[in-house]
């Protein structure tokens, strides 16, 4: 799939992905502003700011003015915040391109942060935090980040601390946005039935006069561990939700394709080793997954599952045994090829719509300043060898990189620590 990239004089990166036969268009703005750019007392401001951007602009003074206009176009729209970026997007029938471009740009550039709306939204965000805490399969992901990275931005909750949320003031948003929402830290992506010429015309109309600034940087992640670690959150649940995580590599590491394949071997699809072991053979849980989470300056490989409380220790031993097998025994060429084609096939299936395409290219451009197409990524996956998988397993499946976070009816971690050995 062809894509075009243009960098404006102010540093804004514009990516256009024409999709001639697709009836839709997606406008996505991504900015380098997430929880890793925050200070402790303002943890949660990136996410709160994302909410506030939809509460009114100079041109569209009220939240209802924004949502009503987008709904009238039959548009799908939303925003999201992660550790290293925030995104705003709208997707619609391609004939509404100019209008959704104008709305998304307005939300991103011209939000007014009304005081009354901010006070109401505090309650909304606290309820969002409560909602995630009531979803153990989701909340355990927050716990594993806390376990791995502790009291530094990478270990903080993206949604923030409830006490922080209640204390935030309008000037906090204005200052934070001024420091981070800058053209040189922004990638604007348009994918769908649109041409580069049409996109650049709208971009130049709205973004060409936006001035550069002095972008605040994020704190570099510090990694420190010399033995297995456990974090338990006691909760009377019917299932134990766990994440077994090992420290791995960042987004730029050349081992990334091999990490994807390793994740596929252990937990990618119904024929994967852990799915077969935990669900089909042992009958202890409904879901099990394995994949690598990579960021610009760190990464970790995780195995997550929701399992029978009474069989948690048995499950952990089984998971660890499968990891040890990959260190001691080479994967067969047949299994390796099956996993590679499964990964490539799923990647292509996930890129059928304009919003998925926008995210695929936009995420790469924002964080890596470089984009690979689907076929380039497929070639990298197909190039992974049996030996690379074994070397990788030996490198990351080590006791001094091993971590376990879980939510369930448990209080003592010593029994878990006795099991945590590769």
C-alpha cells in the first residue's frame, strides 16, 4: 500500500494513505504527550486533557456542538491516551473529509477548557478509573507496569491518581498543552478515499501557521531488577487474572520480529502452545495471550491469563515449563512457519479499514519517525529463524527479569515466589 509523507516547515509530519476502493476516510492526529511526560503531582493530566479537548472550542463552544456535528455526518470518533502519545480521530464517508478534518483539527488546536466542564469531568474520570479497577483482566495490566517500573512515569497509571484529578486546575491544562501539543511533536494521518493533494490543501489552510515551540522531553526509564518479583492485589474474584512479564527490548531493537514470533508460539491463536496447554489440556481458563509490549526506551514480554483460583499454582508451573522448553529445545520448522503465516495473516486482516490503516502508519511515524509497509513487516517476520527463537528465549527467560502481577483471592506472595523460577 502506497503512502506519502510531507514535513511542514514547522515540523508537523503529514502522512497520506490513499485507499482508492475504500468508501471511508479517517483523520487521525497523534501527539507525543502521554503519562510518561508527566510529573508525579500531575499524573493523569494527559488523559484528562484528552477528555477536555472535546468540551468546546472557539468555533464550537460546547461539547454538544462537536458531537452533534460529527453525529450528523454518521461519523465514528474518539480519542485515546497512552504512555507516550495521545490521539484524536474521526472516520466518516469519504465525501465528508473536509468537514471531519476541520472538526478534528479544531479539537486538537483550539480547545478552550471551560471551567464548569472541567469540574464535571473530574467525576467522569474518577468513575472511569473505578470502572477499570472493577475489570481485573484490564487492571492487572496497570499492576504489572507498577511492578516493573515502580515510582517513575512508566510505572504510573495512565488514567492518573484520583487525588490528583480532584486537584487539577484549568491553568494546568493550558500549561501542559502549551509544552507538549506542538507541531514538531505531532503526526497527522489521513487514510481512505482521498488524495495527497486534497490532504495537503486542508493541512496548509489550518496547520501551516502553527508555530514551533520548545518540546518538553520525557524522563528516561530506569530498569533495575536482580531477582523474581511479585505484586498481588487481593480481590474476591471467581478467577485469578495474572500477567507473567519479563523485561525485553525497546521499539527500535532488531529482535522485535523474533519477539512477535515468540509471542505467537506461546499465545497467538487457538493452536498456540499455551492455549492448547491451559484451555484444551488442563481446562483451567478461557483466555491466554502472549506478546511483546515495546516502547521507545524499554519493553517487556508478557503472558496473560484468567484461570481457576484453585489451580493457580499449577497454571504458573505449566506456563514456566513452556518457557523453559523454548530455551532448551528448538522449535520445529513446521511450527515456526505456521506461526509466521498466522501473524502475517492476522496483521493483514487487521488492516482492512481506514482507521486501522491510519493507526498502523501513524503509530510508526510518531514514535520511530519511520514507516514500514505491510510487506516489509511480513518479510521481517518470515526471516526469523529457529535459532533466533531459542537464543531469544535464553536471553529473556531469566530469573532476574521475571515478574508476576495478579488479582485474586490471595494475600501471601511467598508461595508464588517459590514457584517463580526458570
